[in-house]
């Protein structure tokens, strides 16, 4: 392509020089000839300038593309770090509520208050507050977010964090069902086999033994699983709404954070007052408890969200979604380290591995380009 462009420039230069040479038949150029010659030269200069500008743009795009290809490993690590943080979320929520005896609504208020404050600063700095607040879908999305966040915090209070994370990983199947019924989209390939496989894996995780058949669940665990199931369903609704909003409205994820966390803070404050929560455990919180809260509020709720947004912008949602099963690995590891809670039976480990493999393959197949 460069050789063709050079030949084309050479032809233009020869043509330009041919036009500028004086004619032997006319002798001296008159005023009209000078005006035509200068006009032709200015047109050629403009054309050459455009060619140089286009070449510079193409070079810039190629350099940016090469830089993006050169550093995928860094973004993969950041995406994994974000997923690891959200895998730690139910563990710390369980630790702070059950071991440190921190009231649930107060934990919800303080943790999300940090995110609401900093996201508000970002929003004001960019001058996007009034543009986003006029979104029609925002009130419904706020309601969905409140239910999702409250149930997601309360569920690990009643049952093991590993169980909560396993239920949460079922949300992609709920998303597929919602897209099929609400948006009339086709069911993604391999959804039914993947759903059956994950259901079998989740069932194995809940079993204490296969023969005789014993389920390692109490009534309290069942309450936690119900809350986790409600949370997973509303997470799926949230994901469908976010996809719709990002398609119809030019808004970034970090700009939307304030409008989703500030109402949660308000609801948590109202709930804490209505439930007459005792905040004195905060005064006697141990050093380990404060470290857990700092990681919970800043490491997960704040930087976990930002890492997720940045990694999606760099790698794309399909690639980041492929790594979502790593949250279960993170939950299993930190549950053993922080809460000393592990899967005690071989069947439970088999069920967890089955869910990991199934979710990873399912999300990978969804991220592949469709062959025409």
C-alpha cells in the first residue's frame, strides 16, 4: 500500500512540475496563468497534508492496538484480583457479622458510605450528575440494587460463604432466561447442559454423604440459601438492566456507582434506626476486625468495583466473565483461612470442581465470536 501511495505522490509531483513549467509557445505567463498555477499548488499541498494526516492516524491506531496486545497479562491479573476480592466478600461479611458481632445494617452503611462518597467526587469532577439523574430506568435499577446488596450481605450471616458463592455463580443462567423471556433473545448455546451440570455440582456440595443420603444443612443454612438465591436473581436483573442502560445511554460504570450506593446507605441508615441496632461492637472491635473492615470497604467495595470496570474496559466483558468462576476458588481459600470453614467431604469438593469447570467453559463459549 505504501508503494502505491509513493507512486501516486510521484505522479502528482510530476504533474505539478509539468503544470508549473512555462510554455515555449506562450513565452511569458500572464496573470490568469499565475492564479491557476498557485491554485493548483495549494490544492496539491492540501491533498498532501491530508495524506500525511491519514497516515499519522493509521500509525497511531496501530501503535495503540499493539500496546493493547502487548499488555493483556497485566489486565488479566487485575481482573483476577477483582474476582478474588469479590470471592472474599462473603467471607468477610460472615466474619464481621458473626465473629465481630457488627450489626448488619451498620456494616452495610459504613462500607457503602465509603464508595458513595468517593464516587460522588468523581461524578462532580466530571460534571455528569444532572445528566445521569434524568435516566428513566434509574429508579427501578436503584430498587433492584438495594434488594441485591441487602440480601447479598445477609446471606453469609446464616450459611457458609462457599454455599453463597456457589449460588451466586448460577446468575448467568438467570440472565440467559431473562434475556430470552423479556428481550426475546435466543438462549445461548450450551445453557441447558451447563445448568444441569452446575445444579448437580451444587447438590453434591450440599451433601454430607451419598449413602446413606445425608444433607449437611440446618434450618439456618436454608434461610441463608434462600437469601443467596434471591440475591442471585436480582443480580441477574441488575446485569440485564446495566446492559440496556449502557446500550441506550452514554454512561460509565464508575459514574453510576454513586446513584447505586447512596440509596443503599440511606436504606441502611433507616433500617439501623428501625431495628434499634446496637453500635457498641464498633467500639470494642479488635485489630483483626478493623483490618477486615478496611479490606471489606476499601479493598472490595471500592477498588473491587473499580478493578472490574477497568478490566472490562481493557479486555472486554466476555473475557472478564470467563474468569468469574475464580471467585469460588477465592471463597474456598479465604473461608478456610479466616473462618476455618472447609468442604469436609470428597463429594463436596467434586461438586465445587464441577461448578468451576462448567461455569468457566460456559462463559468462555459465550465470549467466542459467532461464526457466520
